[in-house]
C-alpha cells in the first residue's frame, strides 16, 4: 500500500518533457532473490521476467522510446550451469512468442532486437531470435533491445574486425551490434552492485547512472520513478 502511494506521488513529480530517450537496464539479483526464499534460480528468473515486462510497459507509457535490457552476459553464457541456462533459454523463447503477438509489435510501432554473441546460444533459439529481428526490423518509433551473451569488449572487438577493410579501420560504431541505437541517457542497475559488468561500454560515455540496492524481482513502479527523477534533476554537460 505504501509503495503504491509513493509511486503515485513520484509519478506526479516527473516532467514529461525531460524523459530520457533511451534507458538501459542491468536487472541484477534474480538468483539472490530466489535463494533468500529457498527457491531455485528458475523462480527468480521467472519473477524477473514479469518485472521486466511491467517495467517496459511503464517506460513506454511515459514516452521513453528506447529500452535495452542486459539479459545475459558472455560470462553468464560460458559459466552458468546447463540447467539454469536452459531455463533462461526457454524464457527468451517465450519472450519472442509474446512479443510477436504484442499489439505494439504487430502494428509496426515497435522494433525488437536481440544482439550478442549468438555462437553461445543453441541453434533453435538463434533461429527464433533471427525470426523476430527480421520481422520487426522496419518497425518504429519504439525499440526494445535485448543483450544476450553480450559484453562490451566483445562488441568493440567484433566491430573492429568487421570494420577493417584493406588494412584500414572504417566506421566502428556503424559496425557495432548496438551502434544504431541512440546512446543511453540513463542506465539503471539493481541488486546493490556498483559496476557496469561490461554493459554497453562504448555507448555510455555520458550516460547518467542510477544504482539501487533493490533486487530486480523487487524493482517496482516507485523505484523506477525514483530513477527517472534522479535523471531529471541532473545537469548533463556531455564533457563541455
């Protein structure tokens, strides 16, 4: 009850004309949330998936056109247990199914893009990802980007390899997986960790950062509005 009232008050203070164009999110804490409740990691990821959907709806309702989630790092894909990864793969496939049926996607308003090192994913999931990437490539103005088996170092190295022509380095950003998106205005990380974990390293030179101790499954409407208000109260100079 208290959090719902707080959310209502905080939303009233938000300035509609100062919303970020692009919000990036590191949704950390699913496994810790589950462990504290004596539940398997799968329960935490399932809860986190529902929170991600609600958060996305809220951001779009506020006019934030671009949202990027850090679903899996390359390290996650290399070192997490097979059982946990299989569960996450199923959640990602479910997300593809639900997004393809979403009215905002079907109407052409929303582009969905999964990016990362697809060589670390099973072939059946890569096919599903390529399906939705192709099907929504011409959609807009809203975008949902999902980083899977991703790291910022990998993205830069991959872009340099692909941009090299005849010994010359071409347009590196244009060769990047997420280079076509506007640079994030605000990055939110949950779970109490104050680090970037390799997320969008090239793209966040002047991104405003917001860290919260709340675990991702506990991230609610009130905390989202806190992050947005924090962003709106900052003076952005872009190094000038």
